[in-house]
C-alpha cells in the first residue's frame, strides 16, 4: 500500500503539528501524538497555538489514520497549553513515558514560561502525571528521548534562554535527570529528534527553513552536514511548504520522517502531516519528499 499525501489532517481543528509516531508493544498498531493547534478558530495572533491539547490518531498499517481523541493531561486549574509530545517505552517498568512541553494559560503572542512535564501510562491513552523538568531554565520545550547502548536514557530539548540551542540531559531510569550541556548550538533551532540509522546516530532540528542534520559516532558529539533536508516545497498534495518539527521512526533497514506543513497560503494556521523516507547516500542523510512510499514495515 502506498502512503497517502497528506498522511493526516486533524478533523477537529485542522491544525495537526509537531507529530510523533510510536508502535504499541501489545498490538503492533501505530499511534500518532501531536500538538492539536486550534487552526480553524478565529482568534487573535498566535492564540491558536495555545490552549492546545495533545491529539491522538491511530493506524493499523501506518498509512491510513483516523482520529481517536485528545489526551486528558490536566493536573492544575486552567485552560493550559501542551506542545510537542515525546513518548518512549521502557521495558524496565513496562510503562510508556511521555515528556511534553507545558505552558500555563493561553497567550496571543509567543509568551509564557515553559516546562517539560513527565507522565506515565500502561496503555497510551490514560496518563499519570509524575512531575516537572526545568533544568534551571524557565523556557524549555520540545523533548526527545533515546536509549543509549549503555542502557542510560538521553533527552534533547530546546532551551530558549540559551539562544534556542539544543541541550541534553541523561537519566538512568527516566525519572531523575542530569543536565549535560549543549548538543547543537551553531544556530537557533527547535524540535530536535535523535535516531540511529545506517550505522550512525543522527540529530535533526527544525531551523524554520527545513531541517538541519547532524551525525555522530557516539551520540554525544554531533557534526552538522552541509546539506539540510525538507527545505524546498514538495509536489504532493498539501506538501507545498517547508518541512517543520519532525519525528523519525526506524523500521528494520528503513527510516521514515513525519513532519508538518502549512499548505494553505490563504490561511497559514492550517497544517497537515506528511511522511517521507530517509536514505543515506555517500554518508549524507537525504530525503526525497516527492517519492512514493510503500508501507512495507519490517521491525
């Protein structure tokens, strides 16, 4: 089966953004979690990006998706804001761990202090709030987690108080974290994502004109490659915009990137999720966003 374009659009608010995909351990189904921007609401400035829930879509084959609802993550009073979820499964405790950007209230401009909130779940639908992460900064968002070969967990995230650099922290158990420093700070960026593919570790980050690409042999020292990806508009339906805030999942010897676009030049807030395949050619990570994809996953 061919993967459609767009891959997914939110049927409630038409503003799916910051997507991430995880395959459920118990049944092998795919779940997409995303920022449910309120794109079809007539509100002031960027208010549609605030007061957002985390939307959930489900797929049995990774190609055809349907909306399941929005997560109930509230733990204090107010209409608050949730962005850019990251979910990993830990075989150590048999739980899913979610880290999500959190801002109290709704703003009309890019304002508000931000923390990363930690939740756990046994089934991906119902979540228990564990606590908050700040790493000494009041403006951290966009977490990404990856388990290192030594069993430790590493988190990358954006710190707006450090010139929007990608910083990182380590944990033995996903509960207690130690700040380590800056992983990529050559220019402001957001939405870091780290994955292992074709014998290397890769870090991609949204630089607001596509995705910067970094590679590493040890998952600690990353070097930026000369070429970025998802810079030029695509030719597929609703893919006529740079590829923004992305997630990568690896299936066997293939890697796939999911990202969002703003395909409507007449009404910018609307967004759509797309998928493309990544390949490594002569040591360079590449992405042909116009190529058709067969959803022949081999995990």
